[in-house]
């Protein structure tokens, strides 16, 4: 029966988002307008009051006409599940919604990043997104982004095929519904900027134009593309020949276009930023301000100037000024600004509370409404990323791989270090003291005994000294989030390694992979056939974070030595100072290009040195950027990390690689602590006497050194009349190979701070999840089939006390190229039963390309009855429809049995222990098998690829014969045990726990469990828990269930579980079926809420044709009785040998006197008497209906509960039914505002029901 206060909230479905092939390292990896135009609008007076925390802005605090306003705010934020596009409309009081979540479900990505712009109409957004790791490679930066057009009204997403740049200016929205996307590529020795114009209305590409040289900040106009090329503003037509519109002293950036066609942009020279407006053929200098104190934004065709200095600038009448943070995001009509949008975890990468799948992180949004100046704080729970079209695979490992060490090999699992362990490894490694002994077979591998720096000894630096610890830690932070294992693996667990692009781009494309492994993303020597490392070294740096750090340190040391030997140094060349590692970091990321090196695709015959992509003069890097992670003013304190940082980590591609490392060294990495449930700094920061002095933009741009000139703009050879970039080469090979000094005083440079000194013991691994090694409650004769062979061991592994009696094998269809891409979303963990399980994510029925199917097979035949049990681990198991198929049996039974997994953390973040679930008793006539795929029978409304499903162990319990009692319990909340408490976690969790909402509330005190059978004095529940050989018991009852939820096999059922008939437990062997049903069809829950607010039964509820006094009895006699009769008939059809017991509903409440007058005070005596009349009405009608069914030969019994509950109703002197209950459970359908436990039996009431059933069974059912 639905809870008494079940007022449902309709939730819009998330859009599906196709994702095109990710290039390179994707897988290789408003203010109210001022009264007069142009007048400034101030966001808030100082000092401002703290923001109000709301779900929407009250209409009383918005200006008149807000209900018809078209104003809209749009923002983005990314985590491990995707880049989330959020929008809020003024007409809804700026209630936030997730328009789309863009990413690849199941991928080993710790954070998705991206940029966006909104078209003139405010209807559409153009978004560029990619994994954070894509910004770590030159190819990934230039063309590793995915572009998507999003309809902000409907959520429809169209993904474009072209890989595009991750530069700060991409995409660029302009006139009308057009936008320009930039892609950078090499054509031979020529660097080319491809400008891709798209029509957002049709979500199609309308033009692709290739331009020689570097083009930045491109936007569409009515007459073509306008962009920056070097220090010039240029127009680019269909021929690709740039025409200079205006020359400047520095690079034009942050281009935008007004509705009147004027081009607005910034030019930064030194410490001043100039604000320009190009209208017609004339360039106007609007004004200037200190650098980084203001910023231009163009939103929906209007130009805004934001920043603390904005209102001090006299601007054109077509501009608007907003005194807010420089990176505040104005709304489409300028009536509000987003001052922050962050989960506070972007720098950390994302984690999942259960560790196995990744949850979308709550995003804190700060909003200022400009007509009132009031600030508001919102918390938005975004959806998980929508699925990519990634095909499945064939077996657990990849024999056709390119990279040296495979994923999904149970004997090659990577231990996930805590932040303390990672810092310990880095500190000791730089001191040459990482000599912790690893015994043979460490972490379940086949390695001999070793020490990390015995396998990977520290390389002495030329000239002496050592790598500063924070330089190494910064590299680990940037490369991998300091993760040795994938983001699916919690601290202290082992699983697959953190990889940078194992499968290539767009599925499995093994000819274009990045074989980065572990915390340092060691790539060199990690392809098959490469001999840089021995196989022992390759495996060690894969499974052991300490060995990986030692190997990564070698690479960094080698880069320093290479440059030092060439005489190329920074400042005074002393390695103790962090800034002096600028060149080595540059080379670590993108290499040092030698002359005529055939092994290097970027090698030239006339240029050598460090590549252009990390040159701070590169126009792809935001000219107005400050120090990485230095920003502290753009989000509310609630959403700041411990150092007050917010937004920089959302856009790491705005900075060069060395800038990012220095930023991490100064501020640390914020990462999630699983045990304590919070985020904190990951390592000790370096020390400076002042803020780090970063190289001025022209430091590495000198004509004589690398053909780069900050005073000139290049004229490409193909277009001698046109301008280009500061790099004076068509191929942008302005490689740097010269020493540089920008801080001659060593006292101002950063130095390391060591937390761990030589001899410090390795910090202990903390464990949030632990393996289960005991076999209880399985009986001693159980035949266990584990998911891996008995010799698989890891640090968390078990000393197995049982014999593995079979095997688990996986089968998948190959794709058209005979590769097996489903392994991209196939994972392992060293927890669960026996210390190992596999998991993937679920997809809807009919899906073929993502199918993963596992089959457990017993290693012997059975010609007898046996119970089949499956183990559901404490995490990595979320789906409410894990559909198992039992083979090798002749039982007259549906082939599929559904298990509700749903293992989530509770409100105190404690995981529910893993457990064995019975699929039932079967008569086997051969070799038993159990099959499970990641395809679920019915849609849950959750995005495909978002919920975990696990393959762990199964067990076969031989039985002496067919169980005499095979019981199936169906129905609604009165059967499930609502009101009695102690609910199974799988039926009591909310969507923010990481999966689907489920409030079925099946209680261990349900009356079917408290009842007894005639053959035993023990309760049915106790016997079921003990796996009594003579009993088979299953309960699928669910709160809120109607007759449709029980029997409609075309629907989903209730609470995202399958329809109860579909769950497969009714068959010819069933001996008893019990249920309550029909209360929700009679609308009892809605009546409880309605009558608390209205005069019943005289009122008319909703669209009823009559008042309740007349209509409700008709509904019960007609529709309800007909529906219940149909359910009972279908039960008989599916379980023809079962006795069926339909239990009746009691009188819910009585009129009471003090202290029991609550019901009377809320409902009144008349309504309470009418509720009692309706209980008697349904009782009489059920009695007559069952009598009719019995005359038709159906073995149905009706047990009235009215007499048994006499004097026990809510508000009576000895109640066994809950009254109005305010204490809410973990998961509730939002009520009014009562708990759905209201007006449901207590434990004592369930026992009264149990007594009715027990007595009837003892007397014998007809």
C-alpha cells in the first residue's frame, strides 16, 4: 500500500547524448538593464550579506513580470561522470536543472573539462568537452575535444564528428545561431587552424575553412569569421585568406559580437588590458583597466563587462557593466550573474562514495540577481554522463592490445594509494631512499622480491642536487590525481591501473593509443615489444604505486639532465628551486625535439628544442590568466576547497603544463578521503617568500632564438599579404632551446618541504571496503563457484577456506573490426566475496553493442534439487534488475530470476555488507549454470551505462529433495513491511546515493517473515535466513505498488524495480502466494493527504466526477475489485499449484481523546468514520470477489483483518498502526510532509497480520 503521504514529484528525464569519436588522448586518453542604456549595474553593495541558500528565488524578490521573462543563466561544471550543463530560467525563480551531462560512462576519467557559449536566441549552447587528461598532450589539446550542440529547452544533444581544440576561446558564438569551432592540425610541416562554422539551429556544420598558421578566438559574423592572428584582428572568408581589420600591440582575445554587428575584444599589454570595439571599418578603444580586473563576456548577443573595476569604465550604450567577479557568467537578458559553479572537487578529480562507480558530484551555484543585488546559493545534483556509443568486447584481457600490460588480468591489479602513501613515495624517491622491500608475489602479482628504487634507481642530476618533492608531487597530481589505479578503485583497494589512453579514440583504435600507466603516467617503454623496461619492471610500475613513482622520477631526472647537458637552464640552474624545473617539466610533457629525429613526428630539419604548445607566448593559452589555482574570489566559501580555490581546475588547458605543476606545488591537490568522507589537501606544499614569479609572456619568444617575435606578426608563406602569429613559422615549430632568467634572486624562488625523511615507514593503507572471506550463512555442503581461479591473490585477498567448484567465463560479440571495446567499461576490484569481483554498467533491453555476459558453470553434474544463491558485493552492485538465468534444470520455471542489488551507503556512509541472495530451488538434470548480463529487462529512467552491475560468486546448495514449502510474497506496502522499520538497504535508498531511487521498504519484520508454517515453530523469516532445505521463500512486495505494478509485465513496476510478476519467482513449484493489494488503486494514500487539507467525504478530489462519499465506494466496487481479481487470476495461471492468500486492510484510525486526539484534530470525526466505512467496503467487496473466484476453481482465500485490529488502529489506546509519522526514512517519496510509514502497521501490527496467516495455515487452506 502506498505510504500515507505519497505526493509524487515528476522528474524530467535526462537527455541521451551521443558522443562522437574522441580524438587522440580522449581515450588514449541577469542584471536588469539600467534605466538608461549603458548605465552600470552593481551586483551587490559592500559589505554584502551572506547568500541565502534556496532551491529557487522567491517571486517576491524578483521584479514584476518575472513569470514571463525570457532570462536564462547557463553554466557548466565537470566531474568524473561528465561535463554537466546547467540552466535556470527566471520564470521559474531560477530553479536549476541539468540540461545534459556529457561524457563516456564507465571510462577511467577523473574529471571532464570544457568550455561553452550561448547563441543569440538563448535557446542553444555550444559545448566543447574532453577528459582532463586530454590537456596533457599536444594532440589532445589541439584536437581532443568533443563538440556538442545542446537545445537548452528540450535537452536534445547533437555531437559533431570533428575533434576540436581545448583552448580557452573555443567555442565562439556569434551572430544569430552560429558558432565557430577551432581545430588545430599539422599538414606536413604546415600548422593549420581549421575553422568549423556550425548552425546551432540544425546542429550541422555549414563550413570548414583551413587557414595557415595559428588562428585564435574565432567567432562568426554576418560576413564570415573574425578572429585573431598574432597581434591582428582579421576577417576570414571562404578562401581561408585572412584580411587584416586592425593591428594591435598584443593578441586580441575574448572576441564577441554585438547584435548590431560590432566586434568587441580585449588586448592586454603589460599590466593593462585595453577594451576595443570594432564597428564598420573603425577600431575604437573604449577604455582600459588593470590586467585581470575586468573581462568581456558575450552572451546571447549582448556584451557584458564584469569585474571589480567594470563600473569605472565608460562603455558604449550597447554594453552592460556588472560589478562582480571577472569570471562571473551573465544571463541571457542580463538580469542575473552566476558567480560560481563548482563541486569544490574539480582539482581533485571525482570519486564515488562506494568506490565502484562514479557519482555526479553536487554542484554549488552562486547567483546574484541584479535588480535586487541579492545573492543566493543553490546546490544542484547533476545527472550522470549520458552514454557513448562504445561497443562491447569478448574476454577480460586484450590479446590484441598495443600497450604492454593488460587490463582486467586478475593477477595484475594496481593498489590504490592513499594521499599519504603517495606523498611518502615521492618524498623518499627524490631523496633516493624509496627502498621499501616488496616480497615476491607482492599484491598478487608474479613478481620476484624487489625494492622500488632497486628496480628504478634514482638518476643523479648533472651538477648535483635532487628533484624538489613538490615538483614530483605536482606531476603526480596533474597526470593522474595521484591515482595508481583507476577512479573506480577506492583508497586501499586494488583494481585496474590508471590509464591515459589504453584503447585509443572512439572505441578500440589500437593504432592510436597512449600507453600511460599509473600515478606518473609512465608512457615510454610501455608498448608491446619496447625494451626500455624488462617485463618485471613493466609489471612492477603497473601494480605498485611506489615503483611507478620511482620510474616517473627517472623520466623527470632524465629531462633535467638532457637540458642541462645542452646548457639550457632556467634562472641560476640550481635544481633546489622549483621554478628552475620549468624546462624539465616542459620536456616531461611534450618532449624535446631534436633535429631530423625520425622517431619524433614533430622533428624538423631546421628547428629544435621545446615545443610551441607549452610556450607561454602561445595564443592558445588565455592571455589574462593568473597563476594556476591562485583564484580565490569566484565561488562561495561553502564550495571552495581548503585553500579557497574554485574555478581554475575546471579549465586547466588555459595554462601551460609547467604553470599547472607550479600551481599544484604551491597549493597542493585536493582529493577525497574515503574513510573520513571529506576532501582535503593531498600533500605538503612548497614554500615561497612571495608569490611565485612566472615567466612573462615573451620570455620564450625571441627572433634570434626560435623565430618568434612579440613585436611582429608572421606572414605565412602561402599568404604573404596576411598576418599570422608571433611564431614566425607556418608550422609553428618555434622550438625553444635557450636559457632564460626571469627571477635572478634565488631568495624569491620556491623550495621543497619534506614530510617524510629516509627510513620513514610506509603509511598503512586505509580500507573503506573489505573483502568477505567467510562462507556463512552457506551450509557446509554448498558448492561455490568463484569469479576467479583459486590462485588469485591481492593485498586484500582472502585465505580461501573453500574449494572453487567451477569457473566464470565471459562472452561478448566482436565489433566489425574484430576488436572488443566493451572492456573499456569492464572493471575488477579486490574486494567482494573471496577478494575479487567484476563489474560493469547496465544497458536497456535490446542493446547489443554494450553487452557483457558472464556464465558461472559448476564443474560437476547434479541430478537433484539444489538452491541457487548469488553473492552481491557491498559496492559495485546497484541495479534493481540484475536478471539471472539458471541453466541445466528441468524445473517448470521462468528462465530468469531478478535480484534487486542496490548496495549503497547509508546516511552515515556505512556500506551495507555484501550478502547471498537466493534465486530459488531448482531440479537439475545436468551441469548447472548461472548467466548474468549487463542488459536489464526494463527501463528504469536512469541513463544507460550509469548503474553498476556485479559478477561475484554463486553457490549451489544441494537439497535432500524438493522443498515442501515454496512461498512467494507479492503486493504493496502492507505486505512489504512499511512502518515496521529495519528495511533492506536495496529497498531504501535515494538517487543521490549513486544509482536509482528505491523506496519499496521491505522490512525484516514483514508479516510474511513473522508467520509460521504448520511444520515448524520457527518463523518463516528465520528459516529462510538459515537456508532451511524444506523452504524456499521470496518477497517482491513494494511500497506504492498498485495492481499494475504487480502484474503489468509491459511496465517497470514500482521504484525502478521490475514488475513483480516479471521478477520470475512464480512457477509451477510454488506452493503458497500471499499478498495485500488494491489499497493504492483505491487511492488510500492520496486520500490521507487530501482529507488532511479538505473536508471529507463531502469534498471532490481532483478530477473525480462526484464527491468522495459517492465516488470512492463506486471506485472500489468497480475498478479496484476488477483489477485485484485480474491479479489473482494471473497468479493462479503462473503458479497453478499454489494456494493464494489475500489479506485484507484494517481500519486505519479512530477518533481519540487526549492524549490520542491527533487524528481527530487533523481529520475530524466525520472523515475518520468515513475512512472506517471504506475499510469495511473494501473488506465486503474482497470477500465477495474471492468467493466468486473460488467458484471458478481458483484456490484463493481471503483473510479479513478488521477483527484482528479491533482497538489497535492509529490514535487508539493500544495502537499497532502508526499514526501521523514525521520521522522519515533514508528514502521516501516526497510526502506532505509526513513519512510514508504513516498509517502502516508497526512491528506489533505486522505480528498481528502474521498471526492471522499462521492460524489460517494451521487450520488448513481450502
